[in-house]
């Protein structure tokens, strides 16, 4: 069964269920997102035919099913430990949380930039993102997940330092990890393991 509304298309995929195909003008390629909250969606470049996106989706069916299973296990583990980071459904509450995150996280980033000698001339955005805790673009812009304020302070600091290190090494090469681990005084692996016990919802 398939439904269309504007530039959205919903299809049913055996073993997966409903999948949303979303046409985006800024998309450069096909990208699959698997979220325990929003389900499975595919970001599709504006001019690319839906038929190509559907073939791509079906070619990744086994990977998607494995990702759904993995997320279900992680979610169960996170719920058992109580370590989940979620945002309110109410739009007004959501914006209040975003503003609170901005007031906490931006000063932290600014302080870390000075303390560790980074040169940061990009912008900082506080995102409602379900796929990661933070990111650094090729232009040096840093995005931070508003849910970070629900985490312990040392994990907030870890994510901020992780993204600042991408200003020097825009990859996850040995040089990147060496820089990050030196700043963290040898605790990178420990902090990565601890962060993985938290689930974005």
C-alpha cells in the first residue's frame, strides 16, 4: 500500500513495516534513518525518482531489519537502566528545553574552545536530533543535541570536546582519537562506553 501527500511517499516493506520517503531539496544523496520513535525514513534528493529510492531501500532491507533489532535491544537495556534522554511532546515545552540547552551548552563549548586552544569561527546550533549527540560540519559549524542537558555533566563535556576535535581532524582517524584521548587524559574509551548506555528518544 502506498500513500502520497506532496513530496512524501509512504510504502509498506515486508519485515519492516511503514517507511516514509521524504523529498528534500538540500539532500545530496539517499540516506536511511532508523529511529525507535519516528520509525524508518529515507531522505531523497528533490529530483531523484521515487522508484530509485524504493530500489535502494529494498537493497538495504536486511541492514534496516538488523538496525531495528539492535535499537530494540538497546532501548530495552536503556529502559531497564533508566538511562533514556527524551524531549517533551508539547511544542512550548520543547522550545523551553531547547533554550535551556542553549544557555548550558553554548557557554561550555566557548569555555572549552579557549581552554584547549581551538579556533572556532563557525556557528553553534542546538538540535532536536534523534540520530546523534552532536556533529561538526565541513564548514566548522557545530550542532549539539538538546538532550545533552539530560546527561551527566562529564558526558556533556565529552561530546563537546569530541566535536571541537573535529575542527582539526574532520574524521575519526587515529590522529583524531589521539587528540581527543590526550585532552581526556586517556579516558576516551571509558566515556564512549558510558555514553552508549544512554538512549536518544
